[in-house]
């Protein structure tokens, strides 16, 4: 089982961990703790490196499998052995861009829900750009500039982002969470991580975020696409 350090500290760039197990065929190691985000919720995984016994392995992919986080190592150096201590280092430039992008996505969905009552059905992101799907029948080209102005106004409000991990029962009592389909969370999940953009948005979310919307930068609504009468996709870019 891997302790997920990024869940409580998204700004951790370097960490020490023990190698729990080694999957030779896949060139992957499971660590007892990690700051590497293993992808999920539309946020892609982190890259970086793992240093073990003086050898530096590039971390090329990170994936969660049940309670373990697997770190896939590049190069052809001999793999470390289970029990060794390691130093993980994130590609921080990439991760910080993803944090800005992920928070921008929440600013977008919080604003669109507040102003138009449209619900999110999905989303995906890369560093500094993302797309989000809404049930948004009235979306049309003329709204693009209006939405862009509204999201940048929220960014400029310098809203704090708060992360909390709550017992399931307690989380279910927060009425605002219902719209993000918290009731779809599997029975087995005892704790729910809540990401709140104070005064704007509240979601059950596992991703990494900046501390304050003033760290996001400028959000451009780059495009929108109709995916049918109801479903609309909005594209954003962050600068
Ligand atoms: Zn999210």
C-alpha cells in the first residue's frame, strides 16, 4: 500500500520512500509513499526521477493499481531491489502547470454551474490546456467571451483553495457535493477528499491544485464544440 503524499501536500517536489516491491517485466517499482500523481480525474500522471543507491532512474509513467502506486522506470540500468531507500523528484515545471490547469478547470465548472446551471459530465487536461464537457443546451458561440470574462474575474478574486479529507458520512452531508455525483463513489471508499475553491466550487476530487486562484494565470476559452443538442465541450488554455 502506498501513502499518497500529494493528497495532503500538492507542493511536495521531493520525498524519501522505501521500495516495497519490484515488477521486473514492467520495470516498475511500488513505493511505500509517493508524491507522484498517478493520473486520474482527467489529470495526467507526473514525470520525474527516482534515485536509488546513486543511480538515477527516469520515472516515465505512474499508475495506481488498487492501493499501490506503480512507478515505471526508464533506462536500462539494473532495477533497485525491494527494501532499498529512494529519493523521488518530480518534474515540477510540468506538475505545477497541471495544478494551475486543474484549478482552472474547477473555476470553469464552478462558474458555468453558477451562471448557467450547467453540469459537468467529463473532462481531460494536459499542461496548460484542457477540455470540459457540460450538459449545456443553451451554449452558443456568443457566450464564449462572456464565460471567459467571468472565469478570469473569479481568478482575480484570489480565492483560496482548501483541501479536506472527510469520513464518507460527513462528506455526504455537504449538499453542494451532490451535483458532482458523489453518490456514485464506490461503497468501499471510507474517506472522501474535498477540494473547495472558497466561495465558488466544491467537489470530491483526488487531483492536485494550487493554493489560490491567483496562481492560475489567464484563462482563455479557446473553442467550443457542440456534441449534440445538450452536450457541449469547452476548450481552455492557460497563459
Ligand atoms: Zn478535478
